[in-house]
């Protein structure tokens, strides 16, 4: 029987997880499935699973199957799935430290299928130690211009392309309909009036932060900086809304920092519930600026979502953030230059 669809084996964060890697994996898969020319088998890792039963994702059925796993895989798992499923391509995504084990058997894999790596590296100096990995891959696709320049410097003979992240304009766009405008109005009212009489101000500036509460995201530092900013301009003049897990084990105890600094009267608000993309777009549209001050950021999906909604960004000039905030001539927010 003639094969009609290209079968792709995917290694990444679980594509239904909220991480940037998971979200981009999902976007890629959904877009390609709509062509009716592809089917996907995913090893969904990097999250804790309640069940390890294979999942068929509706409405795609057999064309999109996910096997929940711990980590990102191992030698025997890859050998077994190559033999059983006979995919046409192996596509893997996230930074190289998670895939040393995979490149150990690249000679076995590439004799059966090409390896396509969707890659990120944040900054120079170029990681020369990665060059052997790049040269052991059939195609390296780079999510930022910085990553692409790094790859061309470290492994000029490796085949590579630049392909930045994307977000869905179906959700992330400036408010257009009366329903969308009403949604952002409600968000603004809740944020600007969420304080005692002392700090109530319907004209407050709203700053939005949407990230994982993890060390490199500098969530605690942002709270300290924002408090110093309010000390200068007035505590009734602005509010910082942080959409995150306030007590992530990989981050900081944000409620404690907020209380300790005395900015718990509406100056800094926490949004901790999982929400739909439409609600998230309302937050971006309601904000005056979206902030990302990560000390290292491969791309920064929240800032791209913000720009898609027409809300400017304030970012550190690192990784993919720097190509979002400026095209080299025009600025779409404020870029914080490194001091060292």
C-alpha cells in the first residue's frame, strides 16, 4: 500500500504543556496536520505525568499520538520506536544539554531517518563545544538570529536555517470586537482598582509579566526593582501584574517578597490560575507594557504575544528578546542594555 503521509517522530516538552517549547511544538504540529500531509508521534517529556498511557489527540486521532515519558527519552526507546513506527524524520527541540544521549547514537539514527534539530542558544561567546553536535545533525533550524550566527561560527559546514517562533493571530491581536474591548476593559478595571482607597487610581499604568517563576527569569529581582520604581513615581501610579506560579519550586516565594517589601496593596498582583488564550490576550491588551528581564532567553514567547497584541515591551538585550524589541532601526519598546 502506498504511503501518503510523512510520519514525524518528535522529541520535546509535552506539546500540551504550557512551556514555550511545548507551545511552539503544538503550533508546528497543528499547522502541519491541517495540510493533511503529515502524522506525528511525540515523546512528550519534561513534565510530571499522572498517566503514561499513550494519548490520541482529538480531532486528529491516529495522526497525532503522544507517549508521555520522563525526561526526553533514551537509546532503547528511540531504537524501539524507529523499528516499530518507521518514521520519516526525527525532529527534536530545546537546548543541547538535554540531547547528548541522542547524539551518541546519531550514526544509527541517521542511517534510517534524518535528524532535524530546532535549536536555541542565547548569547555569544559561541559554544565551540557544541560544534560536534551541530555537525552530527542533518538540519539545524535556529529560532533567533543570534543562534544562527553562533551556529555559522561554530559549525560552518552544518546545514542550517533561521526560523523564528510564531504565535497564533487568532488569539493574539489588538482588541477589535466589542466583546474583546469589553474583556480588556474589565481586566483594566480589576487591576487598577485592586487596592485600598489610598492607592486606587483608574489611570494607573499597568505592567504585565508572564513567565515561569524560575531563577533565570529574575522574578524576585523584578519585584525589588518595581518597588524602587514606585518609590520614585508614587505607589498609586502603576501596578505590576505577574501571571505565574507564585511558589514554583524552581523559583522564589513571590507572596513573601511582596509582603516583605510592603507592596501588597495592589502595587503588585499575582495571577496564578491557568487561563485560556483569549483571557491571556485580554491581559496583554489591557497592559501598557509587557516586561521580560530574563538573564538568558532563547526567544521569549510572552513578549511576542504582547507585540502581536500591539503592546510594547521592556526587555533585557539577550537572545531572541533583542530582535523582538528592535529591527535595528525601529524600536517596539525599550531594550535594557547590559552593564557587564
